[in-house]
């Protein structure tokens, strides 16, 4: 069955760029919406942004100036870059598949990214 | 784009029913029938429990039901079981290819 797996550094220094990749196994990145969602320790979920397989994107207004999401359909991967990170960006980052605009039906296991010097 | 409002915690005894509310605005919950609910056990990824306000994915017990009135959506869990103890999050489509989550509700089964 289709599975999502996040990968990337678990520790990022303040002011640097956080980079994560989500690999879609058992399926294709085509025909779905792909989102990044994060959860600071002990807090709730926050939608970061989405990308359609065609490359269309949209981002949470609160993060828009710092976020870039891209897709590589040949590798069945999509990626997140978040620039100028601070401690407030410390969170578990999830990648998720969206069934159109309706809901997120498939989630990765999440990866903890800590921002610290 | 403000987070949807959920109670921080609810509780109930085994066999009882609980309802978790999720209040948004006319720009999200009130404007679209694309409200979904997710269950999250500690250290685990969220799991879809209800979508399109009232629908359940295959494998989710019919003890879980959703509804909506105006700007407020609700998740009702009947016949509470110990394994239902978890955090629950609502999510709504908010237009222009954006989504907003609730702050989460901790369900305690007494």
C-alpha cells in the first residue's frame, strides 16, 4: 500500500534553512495534493503548505515568506524548505496526502526537527 | 487564517458518549462541507476518523459520527472505549487551496 516517509536533518541551526523530503512509496505523486503539516512539542497541528503534482502551490500566510514546497514526480518525492528558522520552528513535521481539497487521508510518521545552535 | 476553536479537554466514562466541538468562521467551517476529524495517539501520526463533515473511512467504527451547524462542526463518540483516549483535531478547507486545523482536544476516558 502507499506509504509516506519524511527524511532530513533532525537538527538545524537558527537562521539556517530547514529542508525535508517526503518519499511516496507504493504509489505516485500524480493526481493528488501533497501537504506539509507540523506540530510543535505539546501543541496542535499547523498546515504549512501544499503542492499539486502539476507544481501549483499555496502556503500558510503566516509562513509564506519563508516556505518553498517542490515536487519531483520522477522520484515520487516532494520537499519542504523553510528559511530563517528559529526555535519556534522546532516541531514534528508530517507530510500528508490530500484527497483534493476534502481531507488528508494518508500521513507519514513524522520527523522531529529541532532548531538549536 | 486563525485556528479553529476546540475545547482543550473532554472526558467520559466507558460506554458513555462525548461530543467535541470545532468552531470556525463563515470563511471556513461555515462555507464548506469539507470538515475532517483526526485522532492522534501519543507519539503517533494523526489518523483520519471523519471526512466531509459526516462520512467515515472504511475501518472506522460507526461509534464516531460528525455533524455541522453553521460555523460549528462536532464529533460525537458513543460507547466510549479505553482506546478512544487520544487527542482529536478538526480541520476545515478555508478556500483558495488552504486548510486550517483546530487547536486539538484531549479526550480522557475515565
